[in-house]
């Protein structure tokens, strides 16, 4: 009983968060609005589907209520694929050209009163079609990801790939439900809670929903890779990271390119900001000194020698990259 109550509470919180996040994205007017809508509708479909599972596990539902929940699955696949195709190809697909993909959803909604939902063979057949429908779009979405692997930036590929993994796992849970594995029915909503809070965390902390900020840049992916190599070569060969006053403006003047293009090249090819990228070199070189048992320099001295203005900034950057402080790293490597 206690476990059931805990699952109900966690699932309900996740559902509320899912409705909130999907509504927020659909109504968000900043960034690329069409992408926000596509992602919001995909999340809404998942939320409606999971909501049916949660409610159906605890209270008896009418056939039409169950079918409304199941119908949510029919918009997850199309909008998942549409979202990926739009961010990876840098070409927005308007909903007016996408309506054919929503025909199965429209038909299902129109037939809600007559679709059986009583555990009969007909229900198994109808539910199987819905599960197959999502599987088909997952396959198409994975193919889209693979086909654009060499033409899209790492941030987009990683973000969309993680999204596909999450939805694919949820699909596996509902395939288990189709095959009448009760454990899948119970744990599906809990995984959804984890997934929705992961989306929320990424949105609040890394702004992954704004992945198309360079879509209007004149710098294409090949040019971005070439510029990134120039940036790396300069920083490594000239030890530019040792300069306390090294900035993106100074680098743009040296390479005779704009600060925005430098930022784009670093972000697309390393998933770092300019400051994070420079700090990576500083930390990597500081590690060599910290690992040297003969070196007795103070942490503050090492921080200053490798381009950090303060010990605090050194500690923050080091822990972010190495998941430990400079002092702890030195201690572990001096044993």
C-alpha cells in the first residue's frame, strides 16, 4: 500500500510537471516558436498517455476515457520526428504540410465511442496498432538522426539522441504492457517522471530548447570545423590560455573573424562556451602540476600560473570538469 501511494504521488507530480512544461512550450513566444510547439505537443501526448496509465492503475475508467489516453501516443511519434527533422536539417516543416501524419490521431478520436477497451481481442489489436505506430516513427526518427550525423552540430545530435532514447524506453514499457507484463505498467509512469524532470533540468540549466540560435549564421558546418581547428591550434601552440586577459574579443582580432563565429565554432564542435573551452585547457595543464609529487606550489600559485584570476574561479572550473577540487585531486594523486 505504501509503495502504491508513493508511485501515485510521484506519478502525479510528474504529470503536473509534464502538463506545465508542455503548456509553457506551446505558449512560449521567445526562440523559434514552431520548434517549441512541436516539442510541447510531443510532451503533451506523452503526458496524456501516461496520465491514462496512472489513473487506470488506481481507479476504473470508462472505455472512452481509456481511449483518450491511448490517443496521446498517436501524436508523440509524428511530433517527435517533426521536431528532430526541423532542428537537425535547419529547415522548418510547417504544420500545414504535416497534417497527413495526424490522420491516424484524427480517426482514433472520431471513433472513440466505438473502439473497444475491455481487454478483448479487438482492444489488443487496436492497442497494438498504436504501439506499432509509435515504433514506426521512432525508427524514422532514428534514421533522421543517423542521416544528419555528419551535417549537424554536436549539441543538437546529443539532445535529440537523448530524447529518442527516453521515448524508446517508454515505448518498451508499453510494449511490455501490450504483452500483459504488469511490472511494465507500474514502472512506466515512474520512468516518465524521471524523463520529464530531465527535460525540465536541461531547459532550466542548459537551455537545450534553443538549439537553433546559429541557424541564420553565414558560417556553415564545414567552415565551423575549419575555424574550430584554427582556434585550437592557436590556443595550444601559443599557450593563450595562460593569459589572464585572454578574451573572445582578443581572439577574434587575431583570427580576423567575429566573436559570434568563434563562439559558434566552439559551441558546435565542443559543446563548450568560449570561457569553458579556455578553462578546459587551463585545467588540463594544471592537472600535470598537481599530479607531480615533487611540486609543492600552493593552489593559489598554480591557479594564477594557469590563467585564473582567483582561487575560487580555479576551484569552480576544476570541479566542473574533473568533478573534484584541485586539493582533492592532488591528494588522490600523491598517494
